[in-house]
């Protein structure tokens, strides 16, 4: 098959773009593949493909009507984007765009995977006879004492910095205020969300998150019954 791969100087320019994006060039590698432009005269040509290690992300340096064509993943707001820059200089712009989208994706935590890892209770793991009646004043005081224990644990055991301490206090204070106005069933779902958010923002290990959840369960002893999980 005819070769329509990039020239050495073009690959070097891509290398510089990667460096400018603050991504590590060692995480990229070059490959070759057949052109995906079906129906075009170059559709059977071999083109350059830049891939990111350990992922399905790529940039295809393709051609359409003998001019540069871009296909890459991840795209801006979908998995794959395609553009027809024509000239090489315009192609470089789309390489920069791709690198920015790639950096966004690889820097993102997988919140759904972390949710599973932390093993917070699901709806069917809460007591089936739990209603949504409001907490009594005594129960709110019990919740305040328990949340103060969680604050003490985070500050003493996790060694959070001043910014993290501020965020932690704000989120847990919100949980206290929510206990004064939400029903108990609504509140426990709010509590799960707040603890999960803190676990992610403070980069807690699953064991540390489990300890916090254990403190909250102890706090709710006699108020809300949890099924084993």
C-alpha cells in the first residue's frame, strides 16, 4: 500500500506540541494504519497514528482529497471528533486541541469507580422501615457530636492542609444544617454524598473512607438502622 505517513519534521513538531501541553512524550507512541476515508482515492493508503499508552485515545493523521484530515479521540464533548484542516499548519491546531482534551480526560478521577471502591451503602442496604420524619432536637445534637468526631479524625489522622480544612468544615457544617430541616431518609442520602465528595477531594484511601463511614454509623446508632453490607 502507498505510504502517506508524516515526515520527520512533522513528527518533531508534534513532539514539541506535546511538550507544550505538559504531557509526557514518553506516554505516546507512533503506529501505522490504513486510511479510514472510504470512497477517497487515498482510502487504501497507510497513514500515521499517534496513540496514548494504556488507553484507546489516538490521533489519526489522515488525508482526504490529498489534503490533511484529522480524526482523534477523545473529542471535545464526544468520543471522536473529525475535521478537515487541509494544510499541515491547520492540522497542528487540531493536534493542540486533541492534546488539551486528552489531558482533561487522563487528569479526571473515575468517580464511579471510586464510588464502588468506597462501598458506601445503597438504597436497599438501608433499613426498610426507615421513614422520612424529621430528627428531634436531641437527635440533631447527637449528629452534631458525631460530625465533630469526624472533623477531629480528618484533621488529626489525614493531616489536611488549611484549604482542605476549610472545605471539610464547610461540607460537614452543611450536613449539620441539613439535619435540622431534612427528613432522616433524605438526610442519610445527603450524608453519603457529602462523605463521598470529601473522600474524593481529600484523596482518602478506601480504609480511611470506611473509618469515616463507621463514625457516621456510630453517630446514627439508635436513630437510623443500617443493614449489614
